[in-house]
C-alpha cells in the first residue's frame, strides 16, 4: 500500500505531496490519530510548504500511510506500535499505530548519531566531563567512561550504537554542541527538518522523560536519514568494537563494547536468504522493548522493521521474525 499521510498534508502541503507520491492500493482512510497530531505538546510545530520543500528524503523517497496496514501476515499482538516497509518499492507492508506517540528509549540514539555525523569530525578528540557520566538513576547502560578520558567521536559513536552507552551519548552532545541542552536543540531542529514533527527530545541518550517522545513513523524518518551515512550502517553491523583510548592519568584504556542487538549477535536467526543488516535497540521500564532494524532479502531489496512498546525483549524478536517469514513466500 502506498498512501498519502495526512500528517504530511498538514506539514508539507497537499500540492507537494500529490506531485511526489503515487497513490495506489486501498487508499487513505480516516485518520484516527487526528486528535493526537493536533495536541499542543512541546517541540511540535507546523511547517509551511516553503519549509517542507527543503526537507531531504521527502515524499517521493518515503513510504507513507495514515492508516493501519496489513498487506502481509504478521503478529505484533504484544507490541504497541510497529511497521514493516519495503524501501526499494517505497511500500508499506505493515503498519500499526505508527503515528502514536511513544517513548523511544535508546532508539533516540539514531538521532544522536545522525546529528553527530552531520556536524562532527570522526577523528576529533574530546575529554569526558563529570557531568556527562553523572546520572540520576542507577543501572543505566554505559561504556564505563571516566572523567578525563579522551576519545574520538568515532569511538564514542561505536559505544553509542553497540553497547548503547548513555555516557557516550552525553559526551557526544557536549563535543558537538558545547552542552547537552544545546545538542538537544539541534536534535529537535533536525527532527523538524526531516519531517519528524511528532517527535520531541529532552536528552541525547533516551533515558525516560514524559516530554521525550517519538513515533514509529518518525523513527523511520530518522533511520532513513542516518542511513545516508555509510559510517552509520557500518557501526550498526559490528558485533563488538575494540577501543583503545587515553585515561586522565595518561595510561591507555582497552575496552571491548558488544552489541545489544540479538540479530547482529546471531542469537536470533533470520530466514535463509535474508540478512539482518543492523539496527538499534532500546529498553526502559516506560518504553518497554524497542527495535529499529534494517533487513535485506536475497534479491537485494531492503526493509525497515520497527517495533515499539513490546512487553518482553524475547517476544519483540519473535514478532519481528513474523515480518521476515513473508520475504521468501
């Protein structure tokens, strides 16, 4: 199903969308999320058609729909929202609550990486601050960085996208923008730029906040934009990354950061002929288990699968496997 998204109509103008998108399938239904899109929440703005014309990766390059879609057999009963998109054909194969606002957890780090890759120098070094490694809650995922450690942006991004390091996210923010708050402003500006207008960030790491939210569809837009960077895709494919960097006392720290993604680890299988290219996980109590994942089939066609709000990590992977069972049919 290809369909004009009513949110894009409001955001980017009907004329532009109609000129870029081919409408087929069953057509657009009534948008049951209309009230949610009209809510007066922080960070959400309405773009003019002039602004929307400057958005990269816009309609002609995107899968768009404003209604639930089930053109394939899939089971997402235990997830709050999900999608499965064919990127080559720009086709929505499955969509469930993709415009509902959700907590993204560490899938937030997709946007963190996008801004860093757009604005930063991968070989630039930065020193870890005390603020960057200080958290108000215990048990958060980190790369065990210490105050005074010196790392390159490249190393920090590997920590961000493999072990899902929250300390690395904060260090990146300070390196790129000078402060974590300034970096978050850049994240929200980038979200608006790519059309992810139902998203609002308050941090670079994805730790829970009531005002930190996104949607399945907006995550797709972020992932699509980040994939334009070859380095991003390479980092997502690493099972582990060996880092060597300088500690505050001048000694060398040797670290190994392993991916949190069970597809990348090989702990969860995919059908013959299908490749799990890479993806980003996310888990908090409020967000539950989340995953944004890129797959490729035997013909070289690529698919983005996203599941948010699944009650258990194991179930998330099982449900995502039901998308893949359709690729060899």
